[in-house]
C-alpha cells in the first residue's frame, strides 16, 4: 500500500512536458503546473497567444510565473522517500542469502526444483535421500520468484530471442513460431555475440587510437610547416628592412654630401674673407704707423705709397643648396613609403583608399569635375612606382563620363543632416569644445607641407614645416597641382576618416589664412584663393581683422591676440573647429557640413613679412 501511495504521488508530481518529477515547478493561470525550464522552452519564440501545454487555454500576454513552493517541498519529500526505499533494497541485496527453512543460517545451496535455498543442516535430505536425487542444485540464488513465470509459476527454462524474454516450458505453446532455445544455449550464444561485439569494439578502439596518433602527427607536421614559413617570412621581412635601411643610408648620404659641399664652400669663402680682413687690418696698421711719422719727407713718401695701395670691398658670393637634389631625396623617401603602404594595405582598403570601382581604371586624384572647365588636379602624392592599375591613367573627361554613368548614389557636397543626426553631431561638437588641450593632443597629427603645391614665391624650410614668401620667384617645377595665383600651399597629409588635430604658430598681426580644403580645389584663377570657393574653409587674418571664409562668403569674427591656432577636424561627424591656443582654449569659429572628399590642411600667405610654422606635436 505504501508503494502504491508513492507511485500515485509520483504520478501527480510529474511534469506533463518532460514526464519527470517537477524541477522548480511554476503554476500558469489555468491552474496547471510545469517545470519552469520546460515552460520556457515551450514558449520560446512566441510573442503573443501564449497557451497552456496541457489544456491549451490561451492568455492575452505572457503570464507572470511564480514558483510553487508547496510542490517543491512535496517533490523533495518524495525524492527522500524514494531514496530511502532504494537504500533498504540495496541493504537487502547486499546481505547473504538465508535458508528458506530456518530463515537464520546462510544458505549454501539453492534447489531449482524446490525453488528454495537451504543451509548445510537442511540440505542433508537432498544429499542423503534418493527422492531428491533428480533435484537440480546450484550456488545460493536470491529472489527465486523472479526466476518463475508469473503466468504458470514455473521456472524459466527457455529464452525467446524474438521477444527477448525468458519463458517456461508451458509458454512454448505461445512461442511455437518464435526462435527459442534452452537458457544454457541462449547464454552461450549471447556470450559468443558479446565476445564478438567486444572484439569489434577493441578493433574500433585501436582504429580510434591510430587515428588520434595520426592526427597528432599531422598536427606536429603542420606546426613544423608553419614554423618554417614563419622563419622564412621573418627572413624576408629582415631583407626588406635591410633594403629600406640601405636606401635610407643612401638618401641620407646624398643629403650629407650636399651638406658637406655647402659647408666646405662656406668654409672656403669664410677663409677668403678672413684673409681679406687681415689684409685690411695690416693696411690700417701701416697707415696708423705712417701718421706717427714726424719727418715730413718720410711721411709724404709713405703716404704716397699707402694711398696707391687699394683693397677691394669684401664680396660674399651666394652659396646655393641644390634644392632639386634635396627635394628628389625627400621624394624618393616618400615614394618608398607610399610603395610599401600600397603593398601592405589590405585589398579592400586599397579600393576604398583609391576610390576605385572594380573593372574601371582609377581617375587621378583631384581630377576636375567639369570637363568643360580645365582645373588643376588636387595634391597628388603620386610618388609611388607605377603599378598595373596606374600605368594607364584615365583622362579627366573620361573620368567625368564614367562618373555620370554610375548610379546617382553620391551624397551632396554639403547636405543638411537629419534631425537626429544633427542632434548627435551637436552633442559630439560640444564634447570636443569642452576638451582641454592635453585631451586634444591624443588626436595630434604631425603635418608637413607639400612642396608640389607651393606657389613659386612660397619658401619651405625646417623640414617643410615653415612657410614664408620670397621677393623673387623660386625655380620650382611647373606642376598641375601647384598654386599659380595665390601664395598658398597645402599639407602633405590628407584625412578621410577619424579625428585629427594640428597647431600653427604665426607672427603677431600676420596677414595669412589657415584652413582646410578638398584636393579638387582650383589651383589658378580667383577661385583658387582659400575660402573663395565651395571646396575650402578657412579663418583669415587681414589688417587686424579676423574673418571666416567659405564659398566666397565672409563673416567677421571677434578679434583675438593668439599667436598659435589649433585646428580640430572630425571627418565622420563633419565639423572643423579653429581654436586660439593658450592657457585656455578659446573657440574662434567652427564649420559644420558633410565632407565628401579627402581633406588637406591649407595655408595662405599675403606678403614677404608673413611666416607660418607647423608645430610638431608628436615626437
């Protein structure tokens, strides 16, 4: 009865989904109980019309599930009772088989005919009496009732392989069409089958072991191959570094030779000037000695001789540095850098960097957009060696026609962002305006000046970080990207993405302009002036007046006495900030737009008294 009660209770405490005892049971509004995990899996992926898995009742929304603490305690108690029963059964099974006659002494034999176990005392009749001679004795067995057919109460003597069960002699009538055999033969057959299966498993285990060993061997070979490849790659990179270092030594040697030549020339001229100075000093001493002569005759004789002695004025010849050689050396270094950069850059980045379309040749950077108006190309850092993609350059007119054939997906040059984007840009702009100079320096970019864009009267010095205006034209090569009408020069670096910050040092009351521009900005004519077109933005100092210029529109700004200007460019957010650098950063002006091309730092100089210097913020 106790077992029957436990089985009924176990049935009531079983989840209808997993058919196991409840685990963290929860109750749904219709009153049915389920495991919390089972119900979560049942409702997985359902967003509405939640239903009960048992009665299919539906609910408007996902029910709030609460743990059923009463069922939890019942499940724990049931599990405790079941464990106790199992422990008792195990204790019974572990004890010795007792004699069925005296129920005290351990049994020494079991009679399969009598279906009883006997100790030595009660086994004597089976050993001494002829009536028990045919009884089958065996070692003590436990639970003999389990060895009897529950239907006929006779010992199992046969095994039906078709049904996989033991049967008695009377059950043979019901299994006459089945393959039956005595228990001994069935056991022998099963043992043979298991031994065969064990042999197969042993062979499979051996194969698995060999496969694992082969896998480990292949892994070792792969590791060895990769290690060799790494060594070869390191060797190649070492050779590349050696070649670059050798090229660096050659370039620096050429510059050093030029330095030695110029220095030797200066030293030679200095020596001549020193000799000239000594000659002048000697003549001065002789005149002074003559002036001390008392005798008139001797004085006139010496004075006549000294007056005939003439010394020419000191002449300082111009010592010129071979600018072409210096610039070619610099360009050679740039060529090497760009070639290496193009080689190591991933292919996708190359396409993005070059702005190429698969299957089409690349138009030169800064090619004019309007084929009817000839405009010079933007700053081309085409110091790279020709690659297969660059050997045939597309003509400006061809580039225009190809661009027109493309789907009109390009964003406008200056567009108005959506309200949400505008709010986001404004918040980002406010964040950068509140940053200190130390915080802005983490975006520092060391900007240098591009020799190929400088006007013929713009002089570059201090490793192309200082610019000024010469009274006489320089002998610069005529290039399409060089400014011809305005004393302007662009930075060598271009920025397409990210945040960048640089600073410019200027003299007090300078006549100059500082800004940014697209590489496609005009290089000649009135529109080539910084801020006088739609492709440039700048702040301009002119006769103690500060103005912002863009698209030929001027806006007067409050005056500032700062001599160092910081420029912060955020390409993705689309704004550029001009700051007066000092103890506190003061905003001069800010532009907000949508940048569609690479941006270059740009500078305008008014006359020979104007000097601008780029500050090197990173060592």
